[in-house]
C-alpha cells in the first residue's frame, strides 16, 4: 500500500514537471518568436487549423478557434480561395480562359461534301497564376465519338511551342495566335496545353469543334424553337423509329453529337432548344446539366425546359396534394439549377417553361400556378408559363369554347406540341390545311400570347400503331411553315417546331438517312429571317 502510494505520488510529480516544462517552452517561444502583429502589413484571421507553423503561437492563441497571423503561415489554397490578393485567382486551376478558336472554312459546307478546313486560325489568352510564363506548348489529337476515325496528330511548327503575339514571354498573362492545317468541320478535337514558369509546370485539356455551318440564328429578331429530347441511350433499337438518324442511333451523352445538333440547328436558323425534363436526378436532368449545358457550342444557342410529367399528364390532378407539392418542388429546383444559366431563354424578360399536355391536366390549375409564381427565389415572379391548349374545336362558336378560352388567362402564352389524335382521319395535307383556320382564330380570340407551331408529318407506326400516319411531304411542310409565319403574334415573333428529335413518333427534323438535311433547309429558307 505504501509502495503504491509512493508510485502514485511520483507519477503526479513527473506529470506536473512535464506540464511546467511545456508551459515554459511555450512561453519562451512566445517571447522570442511571437510576431509583432502591429508591424505586419499582410495579415489574415483564419481558423486555427489553417495555420501551418503552429509552434509560433502562444498558449492563449492555441486556445482560440480563430487567430490573426501573417499570410505566409496559412495554407496557400485556402488563402487563394478566401483571401485573394490583387491579381490572385480564386480558381484552383492554374490556367484560365481555355483556348477558343475562329475558323476559316469553305463556304456553304453541306453534309455530302468533304468538310475539310484549309486553314484554322486560333487565338486565345492564357492567365497563369504561378509566376511569369516561360513557355507554352500545344498538341492536338482528333477523336470522334460517333464514328471510327484514326487518331491524327496535328503538329505545329517546330516542337509545338507557341510564341506570344508580342514576341516575348514576360508576363503572367500572354496572348497567342497561330494557324494550323488539317482540321475537319463537324468533328470534336481534343488538345493539351502545357505551360511552365520558373518553378512550376501544368497542363490542361481543351476542346475545339469547328462548325460545319455558319450560325444564322442570331441574324434576325425572331425566335425559332425546336423540341429536343436528351433521353437516348447508346445504340437504341427498341424505340420504334421508322427513320434512321444521319448520326446513327446515338447516345445523348455523346459530346460530339450534342455539338453537331447545335451546329446544325443554329446553322439553319433554330435559336432555342425546348428540352424535355422528366425529373430531378433522372437521366434527362443529368444529361442536360452535365452534357448539353457544358458542350463546346452551348453559348451559341439558347434553351428552356419542357415540363413533361413523364408522359402521364392525363393522371395529373392538381386537387391532390401530391401533385401540387411535386409541381412546386420541381419549380424550386428550376430556380436553383436552371434559370440562372446565361443561355436560358427569356421571353418578355421572363423565364419560359413549356407545360406539355396542360389541357388534359385536371384540378385547380389556377391555384397551383399562383403558388409557383409566389415561390421564394430570384425568378419566381418572372415565370412565363406556356400551355399546350390548342385544339381544332376552338374554331367553333360554342359556349364551351368561350369558357375554355377564358380559362387560358392563367397562362402567359398558349401553343401546341401536335394536334394529332386517334380520331384524326385525314392526311398530312388536310392536317396542315386545318391549321390555317386554327391559327387565325386563336390569334384573334386568345387573351394571352399566341405561339404557332409546325411539324413535318408523323409516323409512329412501330411504336404507337393506333396513331394515324401523316406521310411526309416537303412541299406541304414548306406550306405549314409559311402558314405559321403568317400567324405569328406581332411583337412576339415566335414559332415552335415539333420536333428536333422525337424519333419514336417520326415527326423530327433532325437530319436522317432517308431525307438528309431537307427539312432543315426548308426551315432556313422559310422561317429564318422571320
């Protein structure tokens, strides 16, 4: 017992001595090494765990959650992100302003020509935040995701080194310009840019897509929108398509395909894509955010969303709490994820959403529309809701027609996706002919904005055999486009196309092996410049 007590007392003495020695050491460090903060011009207040040289802190400072110290003590990445100095980048990437290109190409390139570009002129600016640039090198390799093309190395002069336009490497920001040969329009090129300074070197991958067609979509004040589907998986063969895409049964994930779509659309006057969205974190949501809106050519076209309810609008009853809550939740998501995108279209300064199948939704639509317009969010009060409210019966002078048209006041505009129903027995010519009266009457009667639409035919005989076939006829489609053009609302000047790529229903205008670019050329010659 006495031995145990003595052992215990000895252990206490040792612990006390160690504690005292630690305090003396800290005090000595504090006295001899503690910075004189009043003399430091470059200080920051940071969490204690961001300080690298902990030994210089006093016991009092170590007990705090935050401490003021010289910048040199703090983790460099943390400093750049939270306390950037003048000229210092917040980005963790050492290179900004990824190269872009301007291209000199053969005029009026079409799909059946060899789209070789004789000379490509590139210009770009490099910002390097790790010292004065000493060298920059570029390498390219051709990679096509939609067809098998042998990799091609495009060699610049000498060892691929680039010379700044002012002739010397003497700044952290340098401008470059160079020419090369051998690119081909309509292919996605990948390159690597290697840069170095006195003590650092980095590389970054970049992409270049030389256009096949000149963008004419911005040459006028009209808006031509095409319904777009991003739902295709690789090598789809079970959708019941009658026609064959010129690009084959592609995947909507294919980066080169997305750029070709934008190239072809804007090259024939289509300004905006009306993209079908079928739910948060679902396939279309992922493809839109991670592929379409990150494509090389996205800044050359606008877009907005089609709210599709997964194709089950006939069951949507807004008197049921589930549908009301889901509708409001989805629009909150649009506020957070889409409306802020710089390419999201604005109509009359508002954010449009196309409500597919709105006329067969049931319940209190007016109340739920009021709810979403009052949601908290930057754009909540600036929605432009487009209803699919057209119908051939609206040309009649009936009491129910007047009541229905009165109900359209809850929308900002009305349009249609297609007017083809199971009870339509006519051919494509009579279908287009009926639209002449429909457009004229609705433009006169509807109390909100009116947006006409066109479609090139319809053939869902493999996927939905009960729907009647409207056999395509380019001349009648040209007439349909002219009818829509004559009935655009003055001051609005918008026309929708059903569709860009609804292959299962066969009313797409995307180029196909059966008809090439014919329907895009009709759009270009009749609607572009509207």
